[in-house]
C-alpha cells in the first residue's frame, strides 16, 4: 500500500479566480449597465487594464474611490471583481503590510481590489501605498541568514474609503503628511459622480439607486470569472502586437486630456488613466464588454477630470503643500506667537510702549509700507515648525516665486532684519500679507 502524504503549507490555500454562471449572463445582467456610469465603467476598465502593464511597460499604481458611506463604493468593487472572480475577489484594507504583500503577489498582472481604507492602521497605510505601487515587498533573511528574494508583482489596484490617503496618514496624530509620491501612487477619485445618486449617473430604468445596486451585486454573485478568460484568450493570440495598440490608445488619451504644461506628477497619473481607458476599449473591441467604442475612454476622462479638480491644478503637489503649510501656521499663531512691533506694538494712554510677553515666540509682525501686516519668521522656527516635514528651502523659493516672501539683498531667501531682543540684525524670512489672501488660496489650489 502506497504511503499517504499530506502537504502542510505555511499559507492558506486561497484561489480568488473562480468561475460561475455564463459570460452572456454577465454581459446582459451586469456589464451593459455600466455604460453611462463613469465610476462603474472605469472600475470595469481597470480590471481589463491589469494584463496590459507588462506589454505597455507601465508602472503599477492605484485609484481610490473616496466618499461617504452607502453611496455605492463597494458595489463598484464587486462589479469590477466579477471580471476575475466571485464575491470574495475584493479584499479589505484590514491587513498588515506583510499580509497585503502576499495578496498583491496573487494579483500580479490582474486587478487588486481593497475595500474600506479606514480599516488600515494609519501608521502603515503610507508604507502600503508605496509597496503596492512599487511592486516589491520587503527583503527578508532566510533561515540561515541569507537574503531571500523579495516578492515582486505588477498590478493595478482599486480602493475605497470614506477618507483619502492624506487624511488617513494624518490620523495618527503625529503631524505626518502624505508625500507627493504617495498621492501619485494612489489617486483619489471622488466616488460621488455628481448626479445626486452616489456613484451612479443613470439607473437604466431601475426605480432607485438602492434597487440598482442590489441588482448589480446579485448579478456579480451569479455570473463571474468568464470575462477575464474570454479577454485573455483574445489578448494572447497576438501578444507581441499588444504594445503598439496600447500605446496608440494611451497617446490619444493623453493628447486629448492632459493639460498643457502639466507637472510630471500629473503626466504620470494621466498615463495610468490612459491605460485604464485602453483596457476598456480593447475589451470592447474583443466583444467582451457590450459597450459602444469610446465608452471606456469617456469614463476614464471624466474620472481624470474629477481627480484633477479635486487635486486643485497641474502644479507639483509640493508647491501647493508649501503654501498651505505656511498659511496654516500663520492662521493658527498669527497673534499668539508673533510679537507685534512698530505701529502694531501696544502703548498705554500716553503713548508709552507696553511690554508684551509672547510665549514660544515664532517671530514678529508689523505693517508694511502699504499698511498690510507682514510676518517675520525666525530661521529655526521656519525650519523646525513652519516647514516641518517639508524642504524648507523649497518652501521659501515657492513663496518668493509668488511674491509672498520678501527676498534679501542679492536675491537671498533670508532677509536681514532688526527686531526687538536682538543686538544686531538677524536673518529671517519675511512673509507678506498675501499669504492669507484669496490669491494665496487660489494658488494653493492651482
């Protein structure tokens, strides 16, 4: 009698790529209803874009549907997940970075779906964003101390949550900010499509958004997995010819949608939206998606415009954050930590100066030649508090370039000033009143 061997693995057997129902049932009962709904169409197109990462030599990255509860965010994930597997294809953010590393490996060249970012630890979410988009896990030591090969993958991921990545990172209470690289890797898209029906823009005859969502969820649980098989079958018939086709779709999308003179961060993001559009258009051309040509492109373009509006403009995120950081500090501490001087200094009823004690002094405030208030910030406070977490020189250059910081002699960013309590002139940063005006607020959004 042969010996019976039982394999015991360290990991759980988990196969998310399941098949149920029929392709025709999926097309008729689910896919056709995404037409006219930009968020649904975009999510489905993203599912078909994952296999294009390799031939297009594109980088991994993600999209995050951000919005309030019960507006259909999870429905969008289930609709997209039905292309590759059943109801359990979408995952949740409730996992450690190590756990999501193994999950990402299972979704290489497909689509990773992560629901409810709010469940992720705020101390880890930024690292997870980098890890998923960079396509590489941690390097670990083996049993004998040698370096084990790090896990690698390529994937697009689609996420949901009531708040965005930047807000989630800030939840830990340590004053941390999302880096520009993190915000480029996970792109926030407003989940609300603006039609008063949550993520939906058309209900295709259903009496309510709730009834429509319940139908989509039921259809996704009945017909699933077939679309990816049909798509990959057509895609692999001429795999070497995919790259120029995808490139053509991407170039056309970028040309039509990327604003002139956009920063490189915007260019990176628009290229990812273009890849999603290409995935949807190719699935339409293969007859997998029952849409009219151009539907996927239209959905991706609308989502891109909504992201750009939310972002606030085409300039580098670091410059917008620089303006916001300085304005926030002055709004919080403009009178409590900036000692008044000159005409602002308090006097008694006979005009004699009154000694004012400022706790934790950050600098001084005075009126300029036009009567507006300007702020003189001490150099160590500028570096350690005003620009905490940012490049202090970059912040000063950004303000100077917008006329919100008075440079010193020779164009130096610091300006020699005589201020109370110092025996001689000291180098400071002189911030103009424009930092609190509407122009500054528009510039921070521009």
